[in-house]
């Protein structure tokens, strides 16, 4: 389904895009970052909080990375990282961890199934590991697209999102 190179590329893409989005968001006021904009999680800040929380959940399922703070509902993930500076610092560190994790993946890490307990669905779920890794990267891209649209509407100028134009840094 996916390859080791795919995971490495998407981990690098995740970092590249987050640098762009967080940089553009930093140019907005706190009020503008928290303004309700009609996205699923409401604001730029809340969507970024959910995205960090989601990445931490998936990484904790794939590795020995510690899970994020527990929540009682999926919407609660939008409030886990309320402090902007802490959200930014944690995101940057997490992006480096995702790259290190992707670089260390082996074919065995992409094989077989993963079973976890979903607190949102209140049951155990089993799916192929490769599918879930692809899902993590797809989930990132989905919510970053929402943030990109909100930033653009707020007058910020995030960088291009096209994968073929990714810079390596």
C-alpha cells in the first residue's frame, strides 16, 4: 500500500507545511487566530490544537511516543493546547519526532494490523498498519488545508502547498 519512502516524504512534507502555516499564523493577532471561522474545529488555533493532538495520538499508537492528554470528546482536542507559544514549540518538536520515526521505519512496521481502543467510537478497532500510517498523513493534509483556507481568508499568506514544490531543509 505505502512504502518507506512515502512515509519519509510525507513526514518532511508535514514539517514543511507546518512551518509555513505556523509562520503565517504568527503574523496574526491572538484574536484573529482564535476567531470562529466556520471550520469543523472553529478557529485556526483550535484546528492546529486538534491536529497536534491527533498526530500525538497516532504516533503513540505506532511507537513508544507518550499519548497526549486524554479528552472526553473529539471536539475536546481543540482545547488541549490553549497556549499559542506552547502549541508552536510542541508542534516543531513533534515534527522532528515524526521525521525521526519515519526515518527509522522498517518494512515490518508497515506490515500487519494494529488494534487500538477508540475512545470516540467506544470500541476496539483493528486496521492494517500501512493504512493507518497513510491515514495519519492524510489527516494532517486535510486539516492543514482547512487552516490554509482560514489563514488566506484572514489576509495571511502561507506558502504553496503543492508537494512537488516542497523544499528540503
